[in-house]
C-alpha cells in the first residue's frame, strides 16, 4: 500500500510519496495523481436511511473513480458484492455499528454473515462501555474471537475516539495489536467528533507500522486528507470522496 507523508504547515502544496521500496518522490500539488489519491479512500455510506439507489450510486462512483473500497452496513453487503463482482474495489462491512454494544457472539455471527455475503473486510466497533468499565480482558478477547472467526479476512477495530480518554485509546490500540487485528479506525462518524490529528498521532505512536490506521469521520476536503495522512493515517473513510477528488482538480 502506498503511504503519503505530508510535511510542514503548507501540507496541501508539498508531500513525499513513498513506494513499496521506500523510495521517496517529492511532488507539488499540481502533480498529485488522482488515481493514487483515490486508492486511499473508502467511499462510505453508513446512514441508517441509505436507500438502494444510493448504494448503487456508491458502488458506481467507487468503480468510476477507482476508490480503494466501499464501506457499508451489513444489509447492503450482498448488493455491493453483486455490483462490484470481478472488480478490485473492496467491500468493508461494519458490524455492531455504530454502538458496539452487541454481545461477542452476535458480533461473530454478524462478521461471518457479512463474509458469506461478499464482504472482503470487517470493521467492528469495540464494546466501548466494557472498555470504559475497565474490562480490558473482555474487550481484547472479543477482538481476538472475531479475528479468529473471520478466517484471515482483515479486521478493523473502530475505537470511537470521542468517547475515550487518552489512556483508553492507548489500551484499545494495544489490545487490537495483540488480538491480531489488521487496522484501527478512529470513529463511526456518529460520535461527538470524528477523526482528529492528535488521535491519529497517538494511535501511530502506539501501533507503529504494525497496524494500518483508517481516519474516518468529518473528512470532507483534500486539505482534511492531507492533515490525516500527515498525522499517520494509511487511508481515509469518507462519504465525500468524489468532492475530495474534485478538490484536487483534473490531472
């Protein structure tokens, strides 16, 4: 996966794009590749009132713009699987969403059902109340159980950072790492606030290169993307992906 690192206050104007071999390529904003930017975006539709027409549009836009994936609720996974069959766009299905308050057994069944219906990746909301109650062993075991149940499919752990203290965020990241998760996602988009640079930096300091970081919630512009990637995010969850590409301009 490509990692974009932005430097300085004028992050929108200059960045370094690192390839898989670690080589650095400086570019100005006018030379930013739209296709590369699109590959960092998971096109998102998680509203409870989302319609079939909107889901079809989501998938169509993901294909036409070359987004990394789509992020949807479980009920729409089969339709997305049908529309995106034989394409590289991944389906990221969110479970126990947005509260995380389901039992571990229900989360496991929801994850298995999503994979059966065509999901490529699972994003699970942690049991926020259990974490805040100090039941860290339960939270870690729940994550590990879901990771095991998915049989190798990537599992993102959604923290809902707006609900957590600094210490709780660190603990959740450490537990996710030990439990075998593939990534940390900051927010559901339904909390008091979404992705913040300071949270991305804290997560990055905690997990290093061992887990990917998905910044999600409140990301609406290319400048927002630049700030999140500069802070350490690997990719972005947003419903504004098309507008973000338009911000960048035509190649």
